[in-house]
């Protein structure tokens, strides 16, 4: 079985937009997508979907009356999957697998149903089937009429890249020839924001010096945590072999975990990232990597430990380093695939998209190999090496 995996399409909806043209246009400017919203009667930063993406989701609800009862995380996944499928050249009769995940799942609906239960003592009829994690892939498969395997999972913030790992494994095993993979997240709810604030990692609306760029992801000298949540979904279509219409090729995959000292901790030199990056590189010389799209969530510990891991693996000759979380926030389970999309766009346009306030070298003349990182609570790191 061919070890080569082709990414034949990728689509997303996020604060950057829902078309490759609008997404790239927004990557080219130095403006962030954050607004202040009220959560539980308190102001907090958030990155919400752009207007066109919201309209697309609303249109979905009119497509089928059953869709009106679905959580936003499911609707985002359906919208992104439709676009990815349309761009892939696949046909309805093709057998393909679906693996989509989410860190939080149907957070919005779950909070709504739980509040109603506290007030009335009764649960809604659809409370269970519309809040199970499995309904993300199930509804996407239903919408696209897939006849292949359906998998949903949650591995916190590395969920989307774990979906990609699963797709690669199925394809290389010979059990499938096509797989649709990705992640979706709709975390902008009172309880989810409150959870992040309780961890003391969320950006303060009144944070000193934070007004221009509230999330300081990849600022390695920041003295406060600046994580901000965003919403969105990203999906790509994978095929076994070297497809003629490939956007990029998956050249290497890596994964690792590490022993935790705390529920949300990561070691000071991110051992899990060191292992996952080395595995993804395999026989590739580190100097051949042009860019790393870092996980870099905007927290003090998260950003610097990943940077130290990169130094351990790449030495003094570091690739160009970037992240998109300073612009669109942390989209939890969708973030890894949004990073893949950013990597592909940079390779297609041969233009590096950096972080405006980060003092990171931009010393490569080309962008032909890009490494993408993701990690979540539990120290579960994934690294994906893409090439064109």
C-alpha cells in the first residue's frame, strides 16, 4: 500500500471567512478578529464567525427541519464538510470514511438543555441524541450520504490532527481509499468561558498593553496569559496515493504523550512535542523544514515550552515560526485543521504569514515543507509534516 497520502481539498468556516479567497485576504492583514461579548454578565474577548459563515449556517437550518435542533458544532462541521466534499471531486456514490471530532462537542445545546432541566425538572426529547459527541460525524455522513465508517472523538485541542492521524491509518491499512477528516468547535458559551477563566489563562479585557493584540500568542516574553476562544470548523479530504489534484502531501505524522504533573500541565521543554516532531520528521533533515505552524495558545507556559521543544529538535537553525491564534483565537478541537489550512495557503502562495509582534526570524526563501503542531490537556501532542 502506498505510504503517500494526498490532501485533495480543504475547507473551513471561521472568523476569517468561509472561502479560500476571503481567508487568505484576512491572513494578509495584521488585524485580529476579536470582539468583546457578554458571558454570564461579564465582558470577555471572543472570535466569532464572520457574517457570511453565519449566513451559511442559518441556511443549513432551512435545508432540513431536523437541522434546526442540531448544535452549532454539528452545523459548522456540516457546512465545512459540504465545501470540502464539493472541492474534492468525489462523487456521492464513492465510499469514504468520516472522522470528525470536537473538544467540547455540543456545548451550546448541553448548557441550554441543562438549564431547562434545572428550571423544570424535565429533559427535552432530543436532549440525548443531539448532545452526544458521535452526532458530529453521524450528521455529516448523513448529509453527504457516506457509506463508509463514521468516527467521532475528543482528544482536547489536538482532536482535528488526531482525526487526520486516523484517516492516514485507515488509508494505509487498505481498509479505505478516501477519508474526510477534521474538527469543529462552538465554545463561545457562558460555562466554557467561565472554565477558561477559572484556569487563570484567559485574556483580560482590561489587560495592560493588550488592546492592539489581545492574544499575545508567540510573544515569548509576555508576563500574563492571553488565551482567547474562537469558533469554527475545518475539514480536509484525504486519498491514498499521489493524486493529480493534490493540494499537498502528508509526508510524515508523529504523536506522543507525556507524564503529567498537573491536569493541564506540559513539561518545561515539551517532551511530547519533541517526540512527535522527531517522529513526523523521520528521515527528513530538520533543516529541510521551512515553516512550523505552532500550537502556541497564547499562554505563558504553553508558548515557551513548545518553543523550547523546537529548539531541542531543530537546534540553532530554526524554521520560520508562526501561529494563527493571535488572530482567530483558540478553536480547541478545530484548531489543528485550521493550522493545516494556513500551512497549505502559505505553500500555495509562497508567502509566509507571521505574527506581527513576535521577534521570530523569517529566513527561508521558499515554503515547500511545513510542520504543524497541536497538543491538548493530557499532553497528547501531534505533529504533521506537509509538502508540495
